[in-house]
C-alpha cells in the first residue's frame, strides 16, 4: 500500500493540529522528498544517524519530534546541517517534524505516552500552552517516597534519573512534561504537585525543589520523548496501510 507526500502531511496535520501552537520551528513537511510513500521510519531527532538508518531501511519518509530547523539558527547550510540535508536530498526522503503538537496530543503525544509508560494518568493540564500533564498513578495509588518514585522511573525507562528534593508524606499528585521542560517546574509547584518529572534539570530547579518541598526528577530528554513519534507514525501508517518502523538512536542526554 502507498500514499502521497501531501496526503501523509494532511493526515499528520489533522491529528496533531499544528496551527494551535506557538512553536520554535516549522511543524509539518520540513524537507520534500519523493511523491509516493510506502515506508515510514519514526525517531526522536533528525540526526545523521537516524537519517542513515532510514536510508538503510529504505524509508520514503522520516517522522520525528526534533526536526532540522529552529528559531535562532544562523540559516547557513554548513557542517552538520549540510551533511544531514545532503543525505535526505540525495535519497529523496521526506522529513516530517512535529515539535510541541507532538508533545501535546492527548492520547498519542509524548506526554500521554510517557504517562502510559510510567503507569500515570492525567486529570488536568498545566503550564504554558497547557503542555504539562497533571495527575497520578493510573491505579489510584501513591508512591511512598521520592526514592520510590525515582526507582520506579529508572525501572520503567531503563536508565538512571536525577532526583532532587523530598516530600514529608507519600507522593500522590504528579506533574510531568517531556523534554526540556524544566521551566515548567514553578507552574507544577503552583498546581500543587508533590513531584514533577521532565527530561532535563538546570541549576535553579534543584534549589526550588529543596525549598518548596516538591520533588524534581529529570529522567533524560531523549528517554522522555521516545514514545510519541512511534505512536503517531504507527497510527497514521495503519490508516494508509504503510510499513512503519521506529528506530531509537540512543542519547544519554
Ligand atoms: Zn524535545
């Protein structure tokens, strides 16, 4: 089965509704490739390693969370940008990228899928553009301590986490936002969360965690964002009868 480049774009747009977001780069078709598509590779970041793996997999399209173009770039096609673009263009591969719309989708997005991986369910949203998820354990239970929550995350994500702060009692109300959402910590505290989970931590959040009694856990930017792209790509691939494969290029950050 196959579809066209523009039908695939319409399907991603219909699902993720990029017009609703103020984002840091273009969402949608970032690099135009061949017109007919049979095979999609999804991944977290349009790195050279992912593009090379997609070429080996004979992909017609790549679907990622982190595309090539961001606000603040100098706009020159040199160095790593030249290398990545040259590979895509030489192999006529389409690159579709969705950033905040992919974080936000209520069932298939990074936050929803991270929650699923962690056994959490959301009852509310918080923070800028309502990207943050707020809820607790899907089974209605709680975590006995910050350490118990951290060990649970390490088991569920199969990687070490950075944990700062303690609570007095059990952890029931949990806020999370995938990727580099450390700036959402204060909104999570204001929302009454016992713990906040994101990918990265910066220096100020360690102090806020200690001073405010809200636990901060950084579980890795990549690790927190590897579930949305395959969920969306596989749903859209099924819709058109296309082949789909998620390729995880590991990243310790
Ligand atoms: Zn990210």
